[in-house]
C-alpha cells in the first residue's frame, strides 16, 4: 500500500502557503459545534490546545500529571531554534531546512522540514508576546547560542530552563481558554484506549488516576501529544512518567508506527553510577559551546585516574586527546549528537573511559574560563596576567551562562565543575521514531492526529539540538490548528458523539479486563524488575551500535520477557484507588511490545544512518555508512496482532531541493 502523505504539489517554498489555501476551513460559528480531545499537555499539546480553543473549537485536554506544568517538556534546558538570523551570521529558512535534513541524515520528509523552518521564526514572536523571558544581550536584544551540527547561532534560550519557560507561556495561553470555558482540563487522567466509530477516531477511554474510575470521552477528533518513548530503555534522561502507551494504543487501533528504531543517544549526560539508578540526567548540549571533550592519551594515565592516584587537572595538555577536535576539525566539539556519542563510545571501548565503570569522558571548561577571564580583564582594564583574577572573572561568565547546570552537576556528582572537568557519557534522550503522520499531521486513522515528540515528524534519523521544542511548538501553534480543519469541515453537522455507543462500551470493557488481570495476577516480581530487564536488552542489543546477531537475540528475548511478565508480574492494591504501580504495569506492558517492534525495525534497516548505527554498515574509518539506494524511505509499520507480525509499508523520500550527500563534519 502506498502511504498517502498528502504533500501538496509545487515548489517547496510555496508548498505550505499553497497548502493552507487549499484546506477546508471551518467557520468560527461552526467550530463551536466541534469537540477536539488533546491527549498530553506538554509543549506540543498545550500550544495546540490553546490555539484550537482560540480558534473556537471545544477542547478537552488530558495529562497524567497533576498539572500541565509538570510535563516532561519542562526538562528541556538548552534552547529552541529559529531562523531569525539575529546574529547576522548568514542564517536563513533554507539554511535551517538544509541543516535539519542533513542532520537527520537524509531520512526526513523534505516538505515538512521546509515548513518547520518557515514557521520557526513565528514561534519566537509568539513566545515573546506571551512573555517568555528569553535571554537578551547587553543591548536588550534577544541572544542566541549554537548547538551541534550547525555553524550559525540560531538557538534562543532562557538560561538552562528554556522548556520550562516556554511551557509556562503555553500554559498561560491555555489558562486563558480554561477561563473562557473553551478548554476543559482533565489532569491526573491517563488515556487507556482510543475509540473508533465507523473507523474514525471518536473518543478515548481515560482512567482517573486518583480514584481509578474509567471514563468515556467523545470528540470529533483526537490529537495525541503524549511525548517520546525513550523510557523503553528504562534508564534515560526522560521524565520517569514518559511512556509510549497513548501512541501504542492508537498503533494497535490502526495508526502506523514509523521508524521505531530511530533513537537519539545524547552525548552529554551524567554517567551511570550503579545498579540502583532509575533515571539519568542530561547536561545540556549548550555546554559544548564552551566545554572541550577529551580523554587521556595514555592508558597509564587512565589507570591512575581510575585508581584515584591522578587528577585530570594534573594531565599535561600534550597528553590529552581532544578526540572530537582531532577527528572533526570543522565542527569540533559541536558535531551532531549521534557523531559525538559514537566517538565517546569508541574511546571508552578502547579503554580510555575515565571513571570506575570505564564509561565516561571529560567535558572541560578550563580553556573557556581562561579565555573569558582574559577578555573580561581586558574590558575592565585589569591585569590580564593575574591568574587568580582571570579565573574568577572567567568563572563568573561561565556561571552566568550555565550556572544552574553546573549547580545540578555538583549536587549529583559532588564535584565542582568550575575546578575539575565534568564527566559525561551518552544516554538515551529522544525518539525520532513515532506515530506516522501525513503532511496534515493526521495518522493513518481518520480523525486521529499526532504532534510533538509522539509523531515521527521532521528529524529523520537524528535530531539536531534545540529542534524538538521548535517542532513541538510549530505543530501546536502553527500547523495542526489549521490543518485539522481540512478533516473537521466534514463534521459540522455530525453533532455530539454519544458515549453510550457500543464501541465505547467495548473499549472500556477491554481496558477493565487488562487492569483486573494485573491485580489478580499475584506474581512474584515487581513491574520495575521487568522494565529493568527490558532496558538492559535494549541498551546492550539495540543501543548505540547494533548488529544482526544482537537484534535477532533481542527480538527473541523481549518476546520471552513479555510472556514472563504476564505470568509473573505482581501489582499490589486494587483498580479502584490511586495505584501508581498499576499505571506503571500498563505502560511497561506496552514498552514490552514496542521494544520488539523497535528491534525488528532496526534489523530490517540494514544501513547506518543518524542515531541508527549498524556495525555491518560502516566505512573503514568507523563512520556510519548510509545506503541511499535501498533505504531512502520511512518505515511505517502496520499492527497485525503482535509486533512480530507487523507489516512494513515504505514511504519513499524524494529530495528535490536538496542534494543528497554523505554527511561530513570534518
Ligand atoms: C533532559 C532533556 C532536555 C531537553 N532539552 C531540549 C532542548 O533544550 N531543546 C529542545 O528542542 N528539546 C529538548 N529536549 C527534548 C524536548 O524536551 C521534548 O522532545 C519535548 O519537550 C517533547 O514535548 P511534547 O509536548 O511532545 O511531550 P511531553 O512534554 O513529553 O508531554 C507529554 C504529555 O503527554 C501526557 N501523556 C502521555 N501519555 C499520556 C496518556 N496515556 N494519557 C494522558 N496523558 C498522557 C503527559 O502527561 C504530558 O502532558 C530535551 C529532552 C530532555 C529529556
């Protein structure tokens, strides 16, 4: 079956404009007759809800936290991209488009990415108007910094709290609509299933997490904004509650799942410290603007460091291997995340890791502190040769830029990163894969949409830093609220959808049966026991590098683990009370299915591209080797009863405005 991606015809730069004029629009009066459910109130969901309500639709929002303000989006530290060219360094819509396609290793849809680059500039204006306190330079203008994979400064930021500030902006816009009665919010409610009526998405079954009650909610369209599924690895930088369930439930009801194996492993995270850890912490990529990454050149020095006999600051400059600067002189420490992560793994696999587990490299700010310190001394007319003064002045600059990140590092690791290099190692961070959507962001279920990290979207095989917030807010503020009218125009005479329909009854009964089975099971192991096991299989066999043998083993092992989970999981308590362990069990059940599809997808894609590195497909220098002839497509999987039976549909990717090249950052 050819996938209909609904990309409008015509030159790329005109497509979005042309498309907007082609879609059906619903008049403001008719919008009052239409209900839309939005599952998720992170940046994508909150911005979409506020805008849909502003346009006149009746919106119901759902999130499992006690407030939209607690969505995982608040964790975003580094910033948000936009092609404003405020720095006058040659940025443009085309350049952002080009960097994103190249960064994604030529595995994303050209028209979507161009649209993203076009609307990126509106996002900043929208957020500034909402009062988001973006960082400003000395003259009061909006400031920018650089992120990996680009050679211009286009990242807008609010210290190390960009996601939180953006979410407060979107949440304020939501609150205005809540006040007007246009948005009804259902916090601490988890979507448990999608309800289809005549094959269209017409509602959801939600569980009130406080009292356990199942509820039926109907609408004319359902928007899934439930975030990414990195927690399939158990350990990740995602919020503990991030999960795949809403996306997986719609997959099981007919929505194709695209590129599940495209995962981003972020190079700058605090290394794993032991078996009892349940969460990993990101040190923002913005730190690579000023931090230099290195390991010792000599294995003897590595040994001495691990034994506590040598400090990193005691290693001479000539005995340090700044391996990113050595291997990629053009981009240096600002190579994209996939490249930086693999390079760290390569050094650690060769035995140069600097912590006890051998899985850590240094991120060092000494050179920046000195450079900034000398500059400040010069500006202030002070003695540039006074080492102590220069250090203090330099530390003040670094503190102003990254203070909260340094503080977070010190609290977790108990080392002062102003005095000694940070230790970092790659960790699971983001999922480029997700629900397949067409150009209008509709899934393969009529009336069911997916936005933000939940869709497979615009990042191809690797997302560039600061582009997730851009995409989530583009989807929420500027794309979905307009494209959804194309579908909803058909529904102005439909009237309210009745939740007593048998389709609702059946969906509710299925959810109830699953939850009852969990609490009746009386097994021997906790939910986390299984989740940890799944995470280990995923990290060892579907992690930073993958091969045929490991992937085949992963498929078998995950299937066996799933069977054991249903036999042996123990969920205390009942279904009719606040029971977080029960909520977790339902989420892990879905991870156990997704994990298998993930491995199947990785096995099928016998090429290396972006975050997906197949050992069988590499250059003699160990760089990723893409196979454009055979794999320039999006893998869209159709559910067929269980993950092993999923059917692959290929959406061919055509590049008209961009020349497909081997990605090089050298
Ligand atoms: C540590 C960290 C730092 C990051 N920094 C940056 C950065 O600097 N720049 C950048 O561009 N990106 C960054 N990212 C990525 C970015 O934060 C995310 O991709 C983005 O915030 C996802 O937004 P979202 O709205 O799609 O989903 P989320 O913010 O994850 O929100 C998901 C929502 O769905 C709800 N939900 C989920 N399942 C259900 C269900 N079944 N029922 C009801 N509700 C449900 C949740 O309650 C929540 O409201 C970072 C990611 C991490 C982990």
